């Protein structure tokens, strides 16, 4: 039996990046936690069933298994370079009925293009994408996000924030998963400004990364007092 065929219980001992649909996207013991955390944050930021959501780097539907049933038909969009992850997500988590009923759309490009669906999104989320690559990819992605963001829409993304490390320098790193690239806050703010986006830190808890919310203008961003209210004690099992 291949690793891909492991049960959830068997996959629990696998390392991030291993070839099981849960392990490939991160620690298996956090699969449900990270998915629920994303959905809860989006809901608190105003996501409703009528909105169009782009799940950038949607993987094995860790968020999608909650967002697809919630959203109305034709409202969920995912970009994922590894098609097998999506297929395993439907086969082992969500079911084909959800695909037929909700008609989510997917693309597998690796060029950070978000214009492939011919629509604009009310919400764009990228969970633990920029934590595994350098500045060039972050810049390209944010520029693409801006072009696909509906007026008044929000971009919700996270980075690993801290002192930058020579081994995984943001200036030179490409895709280094499962390793991580650390960014200083001022670098993140500069990248956002260069993409023409307003940005605010969001204190919503994450086990290793820092959330940010971005929009076309400061007026589109959540009130700082509201964001401050999202600070919670660490969520754990």
C-alpha cells in the first residue's frame, strides 16, 4: 500500500510534505485545526454565502471542505498546482455530491495567475504560501491578487515573521517547502505597498505564522479596534 492510500490514522506519523493528501499540506495533527481556523477568520471578516472566495494554494481542500458546502454554487475557486490533492480531498473528505451541487472551479497554474477564472473575488486567502518562498513570489502573487480583487474585497494571507535567516534569504529563496522563509514586518509592508495594496496586521492566532489583511485602500480594511478584538488565547486540542 502506498503512502497516498494510508488512512488518516496511519498518516498521523508522516512528515509534512509526504505523499498523503493530509501530510502533503502540513502536519497531519493540525489538518482540521488550520482548516477551521481559516474558515472562522473569513467568517469573522465578513465572508457570507453569496461571496466569491479564491482559495490560493487550496491543497487537499483543508479549507475547502468547510467553505464549499457553505458558499452558494459557483462561489468557491481554488488554485493548486498538484491536482491529485484536490481529487483526494473530494474522494476522502468532501464527496463528489458536493462537487456536483456546488460546482467549485479549480486551476493548476504555477505562475501565480489569478485571472484564469475571468471573475473578481470578494475574498482571497493564501494560507502558508508566502511562508515557504521568497520576496519575488510574494510580490508577484500580491500583484496578481490586486488585479483579481473585487472593489471592497479583502486579501487574507500569512507570513512567518521574525529575523530573516541567511539560509533561506527572502531575496533569493524560491519554493523551499517544507522549510520556511522568515520576513521582517517592514519587508511585508513594503511588498504590499509596491503592489498598490493597503495592509494591516491581524492578531488572529496561528501556530507559527502571522496573519495580514489587505485591500485596495485603507477604507476597505477592517477597523483596527475590530482586528484587535480577534486576538485569542492559543487554540489547541
